[in-house]
C-alpha cells in the first residue's frame, strides 16, 4: 500500500474532488500497474508537510559544536554568561511583542 502526500510521480498535486469535504479521505483507488492502493490526502496536509520541511531546514544545528559544549560541561569548563543570556532573552521577547498576532 502506498500513501502519498498528494503529489504524483510527475510532481503534480492531486486535488480532492469538489464534492469531497476538506480533511476527509478519498476512497482508495487501485493501481493496475503495481497492484497497490493509493490514498489522497487533503491540501492542508501538503501545506503542513511543506512547513515542516521548511522549519527543519531553518532549525539545523552544528552537531560538532554541540559535542564541544557537552565535553566542556563534563569537564567543568563551560561558563554561562548570565548577562548575555538575559540580553538575548529580552531581545527575543521584544521581537515577539512587535509581531502582530
């Protein structure tokens, strides 16, 4: 059984039928070529998947830097600069307050 996110092999997005309510599953359609079932999911799930991919790309991190920090913590060399932490926290709060809801 193959479950896709609404994008077919050509890269086109399969749209649910007009009379089908958003968020409901389409009836599985048998594929004669492979003998498998295909399920189409709503446009919202495609949008969520795209958002998830974008967020995971934006939140990538440097694993070697994380390992360095872990080692420094184990060895007692890691120092926290409370002033820098406070400044960055305040800047983050200011940015959140400026964004419209």
